[in-house]
C-alpha cells in the first residue's frame, strides 16, 4: 500500500466513481429504502490495487462532494440529496457517515480530503 498518494488521483477516481453511480442509479428501477432501514449494499472504489468497501450512502456523500468540489456543501443539502430528509431533520447520521468515509480512505493510504466547515457542512479539498 502506498501512503504517498497524490490528491489529484483521488479526485479523478472520485469523479469516475460519481459517473458510475449516476449511470447505475439511472439504469436501476428499484424502490428506495427508507432512512430507518439499514443499508447493506456495498460497492468499492479501487485505490492502489486495493478495494475500499463503501456503502451506498458513503458513495452518495462522496458523489455530492465531488460534484461540488471546492465549494461548501451544507448539511441540509447532503441530508436531502443522500438520505431524502427534510431540512428540519436533526440527526448525526451525516457525521457518522463522514467519519466512516475518512477512516476507510485513510486506512488505504488515501489523503483526507473531506473537511468539516463548522456550523455549515463539508467541503472536498484537493
């Protein structure tokens, strides 16, 4: 495992992953699960020949952050786009998801690029 990973490579891989997610979602015609149901569907992104298992929600968060790279994405926007929650929802599910993403990426030597903007949301920095 290479610990000196270039951030631009991660961004390129995330962009490719986002395109695959969108194509997969368009081709699937499955009913969406409610937020209370556990998400056991895992996909993976390739990172230095290793597979990083990410849940559908983790991939969704990364996809939204990648689409808005360099811009702050509000908590409300992420909760609405990834979980379908209304704006008044108060939950820590997003914090737990981002924490899990960071832990998984770092365990494979990927740079930590998801940053918290206190009181607002998250940003993907290169």
